[in-house]
C-alpha cells in the first residue's frame, strides 16, 4: 500500500514537471516575424524623370527696373503690391531744367511757324507780282529787265519760305530731343503686372552704375498671370527629355496638391556649378490657364513623364530585392523566392512581364531583419495596390 502511494506521487510530480516544461516552451518559443504584404494587381506604371535640386516658380515676364539717368526722386507713383498697367509711370526724377527746355523749344517752334507763314505769304505775293510783270513786259509796257527782277524776287521769296519751313522741322526735332530727355527721368512699366519691390524714397538720389556693374533695381515688376517652373535635371536624363512631354508639378508651400504641366523648353547647354552635379534646366508650363494663388519664387519639383502604361500587372519597387527576386507568400504561410521579368519601372512601381500573377501576395516590409525564403511569417495588414496612383 505504501509503495502504491509513492508511485502515484512520483507519477504526479513527473506529470506536473512535463506540463510546466511544455508551457515554458510554448510561451518562450520564437514567433514568426510579422510582415506587411502587398497584393499584386493591375494599375499604371510610368517612367519619370525628377529634378535633382529644387526648382523655382518663375514669371514669364519679370523686370528689375531702373531709370536710365541719375537724379533725385521727386515722385513715387506706386508702392509695393500695387498692380500697374503697361506704360503706367512708377517714379519720376527731378527734371525742371528739362521741362524748361521743352517749353523753350515749344515757343521756338511757334515762332518758326509764324516766320514761315509770313515768308510764304510774301513768296506767294511776289510770285503773282512777277507773273503780272512778265505779261506787261511781253506787251512792251515795262522793260524786260523789270520783268527779270520781279521773277528773281519771287524765287528769292520762295527760297526764304522753304528755308523757314526747314527751320520749323528743326524746332520740332528739338522738341523731340527735350521730350526724350524727360522720358529718361520717368520710369514707366514696360508691361502689366504687380510691383514686387520699390527701392528708394522721395528725396533720395539714384544714379546709374559704372559699366560692368549691375545697378540696384529701383523697382521689381512681375507678370504673375503667366507662371512656369524652372527645374534642374541631371545631365544623364537630358537625352530622354523632349518639349511637349507631360509633367506633374508639386510645391512645398502647397503640400498634397499636384498640378498638371507640360515641358515648354529644354536648355541647350549643361550648367556646371562648382562641387555640384551638372544639370540641364527644364522649363515646365502649368497646363491649366486659370490664375492660381502662386507666388514667384516658390520652390517646386517637376516630374516629367517619359512613358506611361495603363492596366498592367505591377509590384511595388521596394518589394524587389537586389538580386531581382521577390518573396511571395506560399503554402503554410511560408515565403518563397521567385524571379521576375520586369518592364517599365519607377521609384514606386515596376511592371511585371512574367513571374507573378494577379492576387499573389509579396513581401513589402517586415519588423525583423534577415527574413528569407522558407521562413514562416505572420501577415500584417496586407494591402492591394491596384488603386494606388
């Protein structure tokens, strides 16, 4: 009886030990790594080229204006932020001396015109008198010498009339000279736009800079109704770019918004900047013509679409490993390495020519390093990619 109880106690202790060991193994065993999968579906794949450095929103017309003559500012017709029309005056320099010269030239013109009028009246009268004297000389009432004198007098009077007419033209030219001098003291808007900057105040003196030194602008005028993006592209992508290709424009100041564009011009030379990559400037127009709330100088990125294919099987580019294979979820939740034949590709998606089918689930990301084929995994939030852009 005593041996039977001892035996039962021993069996109970062994059972408890086995149970505890199994529980410890069960709760401490390594769990399958949790990974994120992507479901293969059809969508759009594009081959694109993106600028290497930030681009800039540029106005089609922008002028840094300065008067062509030096002088003291006496009038400022506009202020920063004003919208102006073409030809509207922006500022005026002191020009009283030139205005006085204009008035003097105007009075000289009036005097010359009156003198010409007087001389021409006398010339017409001398002409009629010469005609009458010629008739009298032909009838013998006066001597031929008298007729010749009258004819010479008429010709002299007409020459004086013509000379004073030329003097009138000289006076008119003098007025144009003085008006040109006055125009040099007035700064006008060459086109319609918005005044971005005004340098100088009333009473300050402005002067042109010496040759070879750019003068500080008295005003900065921009036509913000026509904007485009200038983006530097890497020189290796230049042969693939052509005018007219579609593009997408994004602005740092307007996150989440994408603007359609089109390549308008490609620079005919490569820009070389010290210690930086060589680039080619590409100009991209906004496709829509309506006015947008954009500012000149915004930083922008331009993605030029080289080629586009719709409704093709595609896989996220990040799922492709360095050796060109992808890890596909197979039977028993184990990953299988599979080789792919790919087509068009960009940083987001790659076209599948062969190797995968719609509905396959491939490894997209994981929370442990070193996940390889043959490893059993635990899928986490699988997502389809057909609806992604």
